């Protein structure tokens, strides 16, 4: 076996205590997910987890490095170590590794030659939308589109990450669900008497779904001034990037656009870290803290449901739960996940 193959092999080994079925894990490991907020990654190593794999994340020469959080000498986590001269130092016996993962120093034997096999398992790292993204299988970069972030006419807001003791599939489906507003979000923005869901269509393009949902459900927060004219029709345009990201553009009066990128990062089969960059082209002088607070309220309302649903895993077998016409997007989403190869034993 060549060295590259050996590395590829070790990267694709199922993690210890894997909470996914082997088949699901192999499929999910090919995609890109955010694992951290870029600004929070400095030269102090940070431990993160993706698909049950423990990773260490830090900066060296200004660039983010992501490696398996494991020193091959005696299995200590490198996230307990530190970065010195752009190299990560293991806290147990002081081995050092450079930003390519190669061991550069074994302090117990300073003049001995270091085996080139002494190398960390490394993963690609990309900074985008204020987040650090990676792929466990090291597949070609493939990130969701989020046009507001680079548009000079928009301001960007990045709320803190948000943890949910639930599966990424359930969280994602909740983000796409349009019939829960009157029930779950009555305290934040919705009207408990406005329950009816007008017809809408879902379009599929490759691995993406598009749904334009028009309704009279306002997106202004409770207690916030509502300048929308009587009968204003609100457009919520959803776009799904399988498996676990989706953008939502809410069209406000006077061509205002609020864009939200919902990125559910699967920590394990039943634990999700949600990252949610926001861009908007209006209310540019409103303090971002207000938006962050409002967003937190909405996601907290959703979290209560996602953490309480059973089964915890999103059932991909369409006969497993009852569907109504309002669920068109979520039905298409379940079909899409099935087509990705996530099968009926899908556990996230
Ligand atoms: S376990 Fe890392 S140097 Fe020994
Ligand atoms: Fe919701």
C-alpha cells in the first residue's frame, strides 16, 4: 500500500464510538461542513468534533490547520497542547508537528532521525462566510452559495454557534418547515391565528432544492415597528444544499432582503452545532446585537421541538410519518438525502 493510500485509508476509518451507521458515515464524510467560527481560531489549539471525529484546529502562519486531535506517540489530544514557532506541541512528551503535520522534534532524543511516518492525519481547511469549513474525506471544495456575504450593499452578521441535542436532519427539516410558524414562533414573529399554508412548489436542480413560499406571515419581530402595507405578501425563498445547509432569503418591503445561511454541522448522529451567517441590505445601522438576540430567540424556539422529536433520526422512508401538502419541501429533502445514498438505515 502506498503512503498516500495508507493516509487516505486512515482518514476514512470509522471513528471510535461512531454514532452513525457505517454506510451513512461514509456518505456524510464526503461533504463539507463548518466546524468553527474563523475569528475564534487563533494560535491556541481548539478541539472540535465532526461526524464523531475529534479534530484540533489552530492557526499557523496565519492559516488554519485542521488535524485529527491525536498524537500518535501515546494518544494524547493535541488540543491540550500549544502552538510555538508556528508548530503544535503535544502536551505529554513535547513532540512538535509543523503545519503539514510532520513531526519535527522528539525532545527525548534531540539528535535522532525522526521517522517520516510520524505524521498527523490532516484535513483541508477553508475560511468562508466567517466560518472554518472542512471535509473528512478531503473531497474537492464544495460550499453552499451565499451571495449576500460578498455583496457590498449588504451588511454581515455572524451570531455565535448554537448547539442542539438533536440530529442535523431534523434541524434542517425544521428550518425548511413553513407550517410551524404560528405554533412555535408566536412569541417571536408569527401570528397564532395565521395558520394556513398557501400552495407552493419545489424545484430540484442537481443536489439542490428551491422553494419560493409566499404568505402573509410577517418577518418583523414582536414589538418591532411593522411598516409593511396591509396585505403585504412575504416571499421566503429557500435553497437547499444537501446534506445539511440551506439558505433562506426573506423579501421585506422596499426590496429589503434578509439572507440566512443555516449550516447544521453534524457533531454526531444526535448532536448538531448550528452556524448561521446572516446578511441584509436594510437596517444597516440597527445594532447587530438586536439581530443576534432575535435570531437566538427563533432558534431556541425551534430547538425545543428538534430536541423533543421521536424518532430522533430523520425518517427517510416516506411511509414512516404522515405528510401534508405544506410539507412539500421536507418530502423533497428526504428524497434527496435518500438519493445521496443515505438509505433507510440513515441515523442522523
Ligand atoms: S503522546 Fe504526544 S508526545 Fe507523547
Ligand atoms: Fe422555525
